[in-house]
C-alpha cells in the first residue's frame, strides 16, 4: 500500500506539472491578443478543462493505459512511479527555460522506458503505439495546415468587412475558441492522466481488472482540479513564449489557430488517439502566422521548440528506464 500511495502521489504531481507547463498552451493566444487577461483565461481554462475531462469518454485513457504491458504488483507500481517522475523532471527542466514541451509524449515515453527496464521490447503494445505515431502526425502536420487554412479562409470571407467590427466579432469568437481549446485539452491530457491513475489503482489491487478501465467521477474531478491549480500557478511563462515570443497574432489569426487545433484534437479524442496539445496548438499558431507572412513567425523560437519536442521522446524514455532501475534497487 505504501508503494501504491507513492505512485498515486507521483501521478498527482504529474497532473499538476501538466497544468503548470502544458495547459497554458490552450489559452496562450487569447491572452497574447489581449482578448482576456491571464486571470480570466485561467478561470475559463479551469471550467472547460473540467468539462472536457467529464464529457469526452475514456477512449484516450484506455489507449494510454494499454501502451505497455506492466503486469501487476510491485513491478507494475515501480514502472508507473518511474514514468511519472520522469515527466516531472523533464517538464520542470523545460519550464525553467520557458520552453513548451509535450507532457503527453513525456508520459508515453516514460512508460515505454520503464516498461523496457522490466520486460524489454516485449512490453510494448504495438497496436496502441501506432495510435501515438498517428497522433504525432496529426498534431504536427495537420495542426500547421489547419491554422494556415482557416486563416486564409477568414481573410477571404472577411476581406470587405469593417476592421473595427470584425475585431469585435473575433474577440468574442476567441473566447469561444479558447474555451474549445481548454475543453479539448481536458479531454486529451486529462484522460491520459486519469487513465494512469486508474491503472495504478487497478494494478495495486483497489480496482478490479476489466477489458476497459473503470474511471470513477472522483478521479476525473481530482485530475481536473490539480490541472487547474497548476495552470494558475505557473502558466504565464509558457503563455509568453507561445503567444508573444514565437508569433504575434491578430485576433482573427488567434481564432483561426484555436479552431484549427481544436478540430484536430476533437477528431483524435473521439478515435482514442493520444496527441499533444502543445504540438497541435503550437503548429496551428505557426500556420496562422505564416498565412499572412512567413516573417511574422520567430523561427528561432520555433527551432528551440522543435528541438525540445524531438528530445522529449528519447530523453523521457531514458529517464523512465533509469528511474525504474533506481526504484527497483531502492524498493
């Protein structure tokens, strides 16, 4: 039971760090365009993250929980503990430099590394891992295309509109699109972590085994609240990097980026495909900026982000492997 409590504490820490370093991506644009203050945007994100956790099922949660086979008992709990600690170490290190990273990829890579330490490559469930690769493509490629396409479409549709009236329209539109982004972040990242939380309770003998995870309402509520607290404490540094340093968007571009990223995330969630909010929103913002002028995007910042995204998988896989070996020695 001590091991189980330790794992659950680390899962809670991972959820908090996700809110601290990942959830702000969902509201970066609406803050940078000055439609909402950071405080108002965080309140909006809190409400709709909660709604997303409760209302979009458990398909992503089940995919995440089944990426590796961890068995039961002590070894399974050590695997989960190692994966969660690797997320915290990696995400906080990146946050220190204001670099947005994907906690989704960190979670999956940490689980894979920890699983390898016990069972080798046989720990992988390749069918579920294929969904992760699809999600990576959806978030990175389709995110950029969606942001670019929706921006161009808005320019065509509103080319004769009064600028002051259109700015007012897109200000309200951004409130709705930012709410959609927060909702989809809750649906994606909230599901991933509540899936791991429920998996820990299952392998720890608290929940019964079944073909699909049983996730009670109190687990969903706990995940949503921890994510909200993390967002309220540490979010501004990531908001600044994404919404001010990487690209400065007009209100209509911010709306286009949020709509494009939300569309990608909604489709992936319904299909049980885990993807990264950071990648989807970041590339959609790049596409929205590039649709007006490629020079509007700070490609130096983009390069730093892409390097961080590329390093997340191998770094967290190694961290998960190393942490699992360490915990196995200690416990």
